[in-house]
């Protein structure tokens, strides 16, 4: 399985976090925010954690909850932390 640079991401891609093993963190890209964050100058990505991975509730305990989402598996993360899966 090859990993690509984060700037190649698109909606519907399966991604992993660079700091976690594949079995602990895997998600599906739902939306890409084109406006870079003013502090980091990086774009952010809305992802939904896949069922069955160890950290499926990654966003529930680590980050402030976005009130628009009722699901604890959905959250925003910086694009620089993600890599796309490819077969």
C-alpha cells in the first residue's frame, strides 16, 4: 500500500494519521476546507472515523465538539497530518 502527499486528497478518500498505526486510525474524507487556517497556514479536512479502528471516537475526547455534527466519529483535522491510502 503506497502513501501519497496530503495535497492529493479529495472527498471520498480513505486516509490515515501519520502518528498512528493503520489499525488504530483510519477515516473517510467528507469535506476539504479550502481556506487555510490563519495560524498554521494549512487546510483542514472533515473526516469520519471508520468503525472497527481503535480510535473510532478520536474526536469525542480530544477536541472541542463541533455542534453541527451529532456523531462522535466526525471531526476536523489538519491536512498535514493525513496520508491517503492507495492500492
